[in-house]
C-alpha cells in the first residue's frame, strides 16, 4: 500500500463504496432505521399537544395526557440506548469498511458480531475523543480543530490494531502529527461532502415529521459508509507514510484482534 493524496483518498472511497454498496448500506440501515424512527417518535410526542379539555360533572377541565417526567425519562432511556447501539454500528461499519478497503468480502453478520464484542471499546474511545474535541472547541475553537485532526483516526486504530482507550488516541496522534494539514484537509472536505449530501436529501422531508424522519434516515444510511471508508483510507495512508504496509499484514492484524 502507498500514500495517497486527498483526491486519491476520496476517489478510492467512492470506488470501494460503489463496489460494496449493498452490504455497507445494509449494515447502517439495520440500526439507523429503527433508531431514527424511535427518535422521531419521541420528538413528535414531545412536540405534540399534551393537554386536552374534558367535561366532568358539567365542569370543563384541562388535564395532562402525559407527565413531563415520563417524557424526559423516555427520552433519556432512548438516548442511552441510542448511544450504545450507535457504538455497535460504528464498530461494525469500521470493520466492514476495512475489509472492503483491502479487497476482502464484507459480511453483515460477522461485522455485527465483531461490533458487539468491541462496542464498549469503541464507545470509550468515542467518548474520550468527543470530550477532548468538545473541550478544545470551548477553548477558543483552535484547540478543538487540532484535537479533531490529531484524533481523527483513533477508531480505525482500535479496529485494525486492537488498541484500546487512550492507546488508540495516542496512536492516532502519532500518525497524524507529522501530516496535520493533509489530515485536516481530508477531514474537512469529507465533512463538506457528507454535509451537502445530507442537507440535500434531508430537504425533501419538508415540515412533516414522518417525511423528515424518512429522508433524514436515508441521508444517514447513504453518508455513513462513505465517512467510514474515508476514515479507514486516511488511517492506512498515514501508516503507509511511516511503515511498510500490505493487505496481508492488515489481514493478520484483523485476525489477531478478532
């Protein structure tokens, strides 16, 4: 494997996506469709009127259909479940994207089996990176951009090299620090592409909550595989700039980390 330019990374991501589209999209859809529907229903329920007028013994009264506490509790439970399931999806998607990148067949079931075994590690790394980037953005934005760039391949380092927690973040920092502007360029351009695609697709939903849910889910299902592929390709590009890297050596790392 050789280093790639920004354009080559994006072109490779599109090409690999096209070759493996059905499997990659299915992996995302299995989680996104029910999870996004649950979120849409909660938002719709909260937004709907929660009071109605009734007549009791000739007296008109307004009563609550649901309590605020119940809505908050339901939303909190849904959010927790969503975070956990999203971690499983991210693990499965990254695994599948890596297999697709090295030319191996993508299997939906085995990707999710692996994702279920590693979701805790992915969740931890995701939370740590999110915390670091969030604090960085609070500190006048620039530190947030730096952390976002240097930690951008933490999840691929976890998935491929089986590095856990802060070790995955250290590996990402080590790989990205000497190629900061290259990494930032890839991250920004990929984010712009996915953002534009999501906005265009999402706009078809209109103001109707059901239509909005459908098209928001479609946007996520379409863009998530591309984002994962770019992340994996960027990680492999950075490794290729530092060390000899082959598809066989990557397969060995994936097997040892399974």
